[in-house]
C-alpha cells in the first residue's frame, strides 16, 4: 500500500501551514488540513486518506476522541493514525499506542524531516 494522501487535524494555524508545506513540498504528499476533530470527521470519507495525523490537544473533539470516532466508523476504522503532539512523555506515548495509534511523533517537529519520519513509521508497520 502506497502512502500518498494524508489528513491532518490540527487547530494551530502556524503548525498547519508548516506541516502542509513540509508534507507537500518536501514529502510529495497530498495533504488535507482540518482545523478540528469534528472537521476531520466530516471530511475524512470524502478525502479518503491513506493516513490520518491527529493533534492531541484541540478544542471540542480532542485527538483521542477523534481517534475513537474514526475507529468506530465502518469506512474509517482501518485508516492508520499517527498522533503528532507536544504531549509525548513516555506514559502518554504508551497511552496513545494502547488506543491503537500507529505511532506518536513529538512536536515541535523538524519540517525537513517530518515526511521522512512519517514514511519510516509507515514502512515499519505496513
């Protein structure tokens, strides 16, 4: 399975812009940025991503709640998910992986290496 389309739910505009640029220009991915978990849930089936990136701390539906809803939907249950978060202490990482996340990438991330990190996780799991 080829990784091409990424949906990223992130509420911070600056992080959205940097991640989109890093993933599209450096990584060559097609990226859809959503500003909230609710928006991600609305757009996920229409965009049909190969991978979902989720921020953990977002207003309204946070990352873990969005994750749970994605897993509960028949059309979205099998989409691989990576958390991209500043909450990356070992206990938190273990908690996100226990939910079923493919991995956790810590913020702040390096825009020049983010696409490579995501590809490494992808290749290691699929």
